[in-house]
């Protein structure tokens, strides 16, 4: 029962024993809370989006502090949530609001450069979510141990590449090809999108198991938070892939 999502692992739902049905996590409850988080994300994303198109096109610096604050704040809140799962009813909505500030800023900048790209990225993200949910529920895709191991290994490799890119950037050293809009860069982004998408399957599996094992009610917020982490990553990677494709035109 493993997942590459750092918010979900084999110990996430361990050692929970509750006696009444009202105290237990449900899949429907997790879905409802995921919807609430998406709404919160859209609210804060709308703020930085409007800020950019009203003032940021002439002076992007007005949006950058909100983006940086959202990204760093979201990371801090995510780490806290992973270690304090019972705080998720507070930290999960806060994470959605903070990530919205970042996503609204980066999305507006991308939209200004490539008109229509955000709508495409949103449609592809949610299309992927529902397609994989259908495939999982109908057992077309099964979260077997080999499947999980492969996704975990691939996600770990991507993470190491991104960390290496970030560290080398301080020394003005750039990893060639993979971040460009050439064939290698596009294939790399496509690979990352596929791996990000398949992480959703692992998340569905672990949330389902948590509900079956009678995890406490607050874990609905934690499950929604975990799904949001994957969805945010997937959206960013799709946005990046579309930008590479459009820059070739």
C-alpha cells in the first residue's frame, strides 16, 4: 500500500481504530472536501490572475511577491500537514488558498504569452483526473505492487532531476535539452505528465483503503490534501508541456 505522493504512504492510515460510523473516513466525504479545496484554490488563483491582467502586464513585479509567498507558504503548510495529519481540517484549506496564489500568477503569465493555454491545461488536467478515476473504478488500471513500485521509482527519479536542476542553477549550470522546447524536452515533459497522472491512481487506491480500514474523519481532509498535491503537480506539468509545444510554432 505505497504511493509516490509524499502526503500518502503505507503508514498514512495505519493504527486507526474507531467505533462509530460518524467518526470514520468515507470516499464521498473525501470527494466533497476535495471539491471545497478546489473552490478555495480558484478563489485565490482568481485574485492573482486579476491582479496580473489589471496591473501586472505593465509591471509583473506586483504579482511576483504573491506568487513567491503562495509557493513557499504552500510548501511549509504541506510539510506541516504531512507530519500533523490531524491538523488537516485547517491546513488543507490553507494549502489550497496558498497554492492558488501561485497558480493564478503563473497561469496568468503563461496566458499572456500563449493565449488559450490555461483553458487547455485545466481541461486536460480534469480530463485526466476523471479518465483515470473511471479506469480505476472499473479496474481497467489496477494498483498492483509492481505498478506502485514503478511509479514510485519514476517519481523519485523526476524529483532528483528537479532538485539537481535547482541546485545547479545557483552555479549558472543548466541541464541541457530536457527543459527546452526541442524534441528531448517535449518527450521529457510528456513522460513527467504521464507519471504525475499515474500518481492519481496510487492516491485513489490508498484513499479507498483508508476508508475501508475505518480511518478517522479528519483523514478525509488529509486525503483531499494529498489529491490536491498531485493535481497541482499535474496541472503545472501539463502547462509546461503545452508551453513547450506552442513555443515551437
